[in-house]
DNA sequence: CGACTTTGACCAGCGC
DNA sequence: GCGCTGGTCAAAGTCG
C-alpha cells in the first residue's frame, strides 16, 4: 500500500470512527434520535424496548470502534515510518542532484548524451548516494552491465550513456537527453523519468516538459494555478486535448496541454511549455520548475517521485511520449 | 460579479 | 493554392 493510499485510508477510518462515535455518543446529538426520545417519554412502554435495542447496537459499534482505532494506530505508525523513509531519501536525493547537476552541465560533455538516473529505496536501507555517485563517475565509461549490477547492490544509479538515435533527432533541430527515475522497490511504486531536448538554435529555445501520470481526475494537481483556454480533439486520439495557461501571475507565459493516453485512459499526459515569470507556490511541481531550463532542480522536487516525464526544449513536440507505466505519488493527483 | 469553462471560429504551419 | 492539423481566441455560459 502506498503512502497516499494509507493516508486516504486513515482519513476514511477517522471518518468512520467519527460516525460511530456519533452513533454511540450523546443521544441529543442526533435529531432523529431526539425525536424518538420525545416519543419515548410520551409512551414509556415502547421506550423501554427502544433502549434495549440501542444497547445491543452500542455494544457492536464499540467493538467496531476499538478495531478501527487499532487499525488507525497501526496505519499511523506505518505513516510515520514511511515519512522517515521519504525524508531520508530526499536528503540523499539532494546530494545526488548536486552532483548530477555538475555532471550534466559539464562543458566537456557532448550535448547528445543520454543520461539515466535511477532512484531506488532499496528496502528502506540507508544508501550512500554521494559516495556511490563519486564511485560511479569513475566507471561511467565502462561496461553498462556493471552499472546495472551496482543498481542492484545500492539501489541508486546515475547511468550516463551515449545517445543519438533512441529519442531521435534526425533533422538536427535539437538534442534530447533522457533521465529516468526508476524505483526498484515495487511496494512504493515510484517511477519517474525525464527526457530533455535542447535546441541547437539558442534563439529558438522553448522549454517543453511532458509528464505521464496515472491520474483519475481531469488534470493532476501540480501546485500551480491554471486556466483552461481551449480544447481540441487531436488526430489519432479520441480523447480531447485541453489547453491550460498559468494564472499564478499575470502574464506568465507557461502553458500546459493535458491529454489522456490512447492506450491507457488512466494515464494522463501533461505537457508543460514555457518559463514561469514568478516564484512557484509552495508545493508547485517539479515539472513547472523544469520548464525554467533547470533539469537538476526538477530532479530535486519532492513530487517527482511518482512520475515518468519527458522534457523537451523546443523538441519535435509530436506527441510521442516515452512509454512505460507511470504513477503519481502526489497527495491529490 | 468575477473567475473559470465550453466551444465554435480563426489562424499559422506543413505537406501535397 | 488547397486541405489538414494543431494551437489560440473570444463570446457565451456556468459556478461560487
């Protein structure tokens, strides 16, 4: 069970417990009960019968309440533990991001290099992310299989690899790089990935970020405020594509397109475009930050842990997204 | 009443 | 030039 599911579960149990408390609590709290009690006073004989039935009902609900309380307590403990794990992971993530940022911005590095970054919790064990990355840097040119072995050992990897054809730039319009965050700890269900495309023409730069996320709602909550300004049915996809504009600050050029995946309707494909001209609200998503040409910052975000993304800067924008499962771990996706 | 959504119209880019 | 398609505009409607 994921953290958000547990939190939802806790909320549900709290509500049930509250309902039960009302049922077994002061009679006066329930207007219907009050009315019945009034009738009881008028007719003592029938009133005694009702009290007996209420007593039996209260015994049952008290037992249920105890069970629910115990369950809630257990979930609370699990939530505490999971929060600790997330805190620890984020600390390691920050270290990793700093090193990754240095790495990806290295002037000597070819632009068309694909970079993979995998993050795993690895059974909640404490990982030495920073030292591992240092170690990894020494062997990044060596056999990829060794890297994969390291992945298994430590659960964290930074896996740069030469890349020119996978995401394709046949026309030479831009260069893409792809960063995948892939948690191997299936119980947490984290999967995240980022693909970046850098425009070769510096005058024609326009950041684009595509995010695939499993989401039930019409759009995912990314922390920013959006206004819908259009909707179109794109060719090849029966699901309409919605167009949103950022309304956090007047004149913010950032826009996003939201469309359901044709193959899997539960997957929401969100494409962000542009650079925010305002500070992001607390809780705003990493994707929005990414549009500000800051890949490493995106990697830092707490929210990224449940996403698989593709980031394009002036990329083809052809709607061809990275394949694979996606699942948000946002509180309210 | 203001903010937001809906939806048809319009426009630009692209391929033929 | 024409048609197709994606993206945007803007008026009308809706909602809180």
